[in-house]
C-alpha cells in the first residue's frame, strides 16, 4: 500500500473480559448520580460531557450539577424531565469492560427494565436508605429473577443522610434478603453507599467500618461470571449458510452461527434439528483459521462430514442432549405494546433463536401482579407492561429449552404482523 | 465434562462475536444490505468485521460512500485501495453531483453535513437498499446512546426516538414494509478505545492522517483545522505548523485535528485512554450547533 496508509505494529491483546449490567431505580434513588460516580471514578466521564451537563443544569436553574442529564439524552426527556428509554453507557477498568443498560424505573417502564435485563449478567437495584424498600424495589427484584439475571446487587444509597447507621442498613438488608429468598435469585450482594459522596463506590469507605464487604466497583470487577454460561448443552442455531461462489474456494459449505451454549469440538457426533439427521463436526472455522473448540459467545462456522440439507433456523446439538422440538409452548410473556393488548386467539410472528414462525395465543392462564406476585386467573388480556403465563401454538416446531436452563434457546419475541412492532417478550416454561 | 478450562473470552472477542452475529442476521433476513464506508476508522473496522463474518466467501454486499466532496485525499486513496482489494462494488452518493443537478442546494455557510441526508436517502431509494450498516457507536453522543442496534426508519428515513422497537436478547426485529429500511449499527457497544485496541490486535491499516504528522493548521474555537482547499485562513488567523492527528474523519471542511505526538497505534491507544474529551467534542464543528444537533439530524434521516 502507499504512503497514505499506515500499518500498525503488533500490540499485545488486552486481557479484559466483558460484564453487562442493568441498573434500575428512579432519579430519586440517586441512580444517575451513582452511574455518574462510577464513570467519574473510573475516569470514563469526559470534560466536554460534564461541561455540557453543567451548562444545561445552570440553564434549568438546578441547584447542583444534575448528573441525570448525562443519561437523559433526548430532547423530549430533557424537556419533560423524565427518562424515556434504555440508555447504554460504557466504562472500563484494567480488569473489565462494562456495558450499563440504564433503565428508567418508573412503573410504565417495566418494558425497558425487561429489555435491559435480557442481556445482563448482573442487575443493580438502588434504594434510598431513608425510605427503605418500596414497591418498585420489589418489582425490580422480581423482574431480575424472571429474566434470570445471574447476579443481583442492592445498593442502599444515601447512607450519609442516615448518619451511616448500621441498624438502618441491617433492616433494609434483612427485609430484602427475605423477599429475595422467595424469588429465584442465586447471588445477592448488598452494599451501603453514598453515590453523592463516593463512599463504597470505587473504594471502601472509612465511614462504614461495620461493613465488611467489597466496594461496588470491586464487586463489579470481581464477580465471577464465567460459570454463568451454560457449557453443558450444545446448542448451535444455524444463522446463515456460507457457500463461496468462487473459483479458488470450491465445495465449501459452512454453517455460520453464534454458539448459544455448550462446547463444540471437531469429531463430535451431532444431531441436526428439526430433520433428526446425524453427522460429525469436520471442522470449526473462523476467519483467523480453524479452532479446536467453540463455546459461547463465539461466532464461528461449522462444517460437517456429511452433506445434509441444513438451513437457517436449524439447530446443531448432540444426539443425547437435544432441545424439545415443540409446537406447543408455555411461557411467561411481558407485553410491550401500547397500541393493542395480547388477546387469546390472536396470531403473531414469533422469533426464537434464528427461527421465525407464526404463533397463535391459545390461552392466558393468569396475569401476574408484579408487585404482590398475585395471580389473576380471570384476566382477559395482557396490556402494556403486564406479565402473564400464556399458551402458544406455533406453525412450525421451535427448537426450544426452558428459559431457566438456557436464556438463548428459551427466550423469544412476538411481532405484530401488521405493524411489525415488537410487542412481547417470552420466557419458555415448558415446550412440547 | 471437564470444567478445568476457563473458556475465557476477552472483551474484544465478545464484541467481535456480537458484531459478526449482527451482520450475519442482516445478510440472512434482508434482500439488499449495503455498508456505509467512508474510509473513517469505524467504517474500516466494520468492513473488517464483514470480511470476517462471511469468510471464506467475499463480503456479500456493496459498500456506499456518501461523498460530501470535501475529502482528505489520503482517505479517498485508502477507500479505493480497500474496495479493490476486497473486490467490492462501491456506490458513491455524491453531494457535489446533487448540488450540480439542483436536487439539493448548497447552504450559505458552505457546510455539507446537513445536505448529506437527502443525498443518502435518494441513493437508498434508487438502489432500494433495505438495510444500511453504519459505524456509529453509542459512546459517541447522547442521542446515539439510546438508539437500537437495529434502528427502524420510515419511508422518509426518519428516526423516531419515542417509537423504537424493544431489543431483547439477541433477537433483532428487522421486519419492515416496502420503502422502509433499517439502519444497523454493529459497533453499537464498542468505544473509541475498543476500536483502537481492535485495530492493534487485527493490525488493520489506516489512512495516515489518523497518526501524528506535521500539518499547517489554523486554530478556531480551540480546534485545529488543516489549511487546505476547504479551510482558508481568515483575516487575523495565523497559520502554524503543528504535530497533529485526526481522531475522526468526516467532511474535511468540518473536521478538526488534535495536537498529538502519537505516531503509532500503541501511542494512540495510550493517548485515547488518557484523553478527557470525547472524540466528537474534540473534532466536530457540526455537532456543536445545538445541544440536540445529532438528535435533530437523525430525525431527518441522518445516520
């Protein structure tokens, strides 16, 4: 290449991993201040961003620099002083890169919390130490467990305003722990903090000698997420078939996809669904060359030893460990559409792994009150932000696992066939 | 099964896997995808990911450059050599041609960022593109932080921030009616630093202006603009020769350089890691027009 192009020299690859977390809480809980603090303490907040926020804060007559404005990016949000949508934020430490899905906590935004939690390794819930647990805290904890977010952190914020009183913290921690025990929450950490003053955020504070746990950042950096992946059940949804039309590469037929779970190796016996045909893995290719094994979340291309007919939407798994091939599906569905409710008898497009089908709602068993967990079995429909247990029948079989066992092969979305909007998020309980 | 292996995945590998997944989804579900390629570093990284996503096959879609006519020669040269190397079809949507034919009008201040939008939309209509890959990242700007990986656009190319499709797990909804399209941002979750680490890891060549070099510049509102056919010093401005590099590459009349000694990828990484100002804040005159400049442009159909 010419002078206009510079080839970089080799640099060592940085060995950081990636943690995605969702935050939930309202402005009053100090969530934006907490995020602002995390960004600030990890030097991820830029001076021009801070200046912009200071200028807007001053123009609005705020008494202090309102860090909420950092995340409230849209004009409508600033004008109305509310947060509409999930905002994504990024910061990194030498150990980890973090992606924050910052979701507004208000009741009508269950949709956003569910969206943010769907990809999260960890959920962070805030409560105001002066107010203790509120309805919203319980709702957020429930959604965390419904979406099977593997780790939960409760930050008891504004401890400075209760004089770092251990009794206040203990009461909230006890109450939350007993509530969480009723839910399917596997890992819970509770941290007393002051987001405003930075206590127990990046480093442990001297103001809470009675607290023996980690600072928030230390916990985020060290929480063990590698084992959260399912490395047991081989699930490889075929995304795209690669067949080069080329004179140099002939007879190549590779199945491209991202490993949903399990570990694939050349030589492994595989079962292809829904056809039920079996074969062996001949090779696992990447653009950087073949690999000895593939595991989540790697995007690879699998070649098999036999020429069998495989296309997008098929699933490569193991002969003795396969998902259900199912047209009848029971699932918890969170409804996300404000224009029309979910009703029995309605047909939708269903997208599950790389497979798209049509589905009809056969039954609504109950609607769940996300605050009291009460089941309303007489509910006729699910409206926006409502959650219920639903029975679906699909036109073609889904290759499905229970959501609690596999978040990738257990989750689906429903799409309205006339508006093309994404109207529902489903978590499979049973497929047959 | 043996659980002794850690099965580690670095953050860059995870980001790469996600971007490749997104590109394959688009190829599988759309009829006429196109990748926006300007010769800027983000689009260069995106093209590399496309190359990797479909190997050993060729990149299965064309690339498009929305050309304002205000270019850095090094960048155009890079664009053409990369396109030739990969055997791609390059579509050029030319703002200059649109001005010459009278379909858009030059703005009084001579800037062309805003009039790029109708030219882009005309090309989308002409070639009936239904999915457009863009290299935008969510860390760049506040409006972008709330945009989806798959961003639905109506038949006017407009973004409606209040009416976005929820995006759950890795299930992307690309369904659309004829005339509508989806903007796809495979680098949504990458930061400027991630892009540079990836350039280093993959040893991706870049146009030379991304690395420190001596250049004649004038200082305007704290930013350093290269003196060239588009930037002519005004009365009272002093032309100085400084060591600079470009953090972003956009319209040559609007993009400023930063003072820098970073002439290798490692030095750039160190510099980016230490910098206290965002790349668009440091280099883009066009984003400073109003607090919601980017949001407004996106609503009009801009990337």
